[in-house]
C-alpha cells in the first residue's frame, strides 16, 4: 500500500512539474536567445538562413502575384492540322 501511495505522489509531482514547464515553454523567445549567441554559433547560422529563405520566398510569391495580375492571359496558338 505504501508503494502505491508513493507512486501516486511521484506521478502527481511529475504532472505539476510538466504543467509548470509547459506554461513557460510558450513564453520562451527563441529570437532573443539566438540573437545573444556569437556569430559563429551553428544555431545562429541556421536561424539566419531560415529567416533569409522565408524573406526570399515572400519576395518571389509577391513578384509572381504581380506578374499574374499584370499580364493578360494569352491563349495558346492553334496548331494547323495537315
């Protein structure tokens, strides 16, 4: 019986810790932590590369949207049958 009570207490403490750590995880600011890293840190390289890729993707999508709205659709030329 003592083992069951101890197991229940351990599980209860684990659940409380998980809740507390889970609430803090949502408030964790990765950008500020990465900005504080030295320039030679691999996580900083990855973060800056992903950020640059996202910016380039947004630029490409914007250019494609502008191109689609400015160019009228031209039907494909008909191929004469012989």
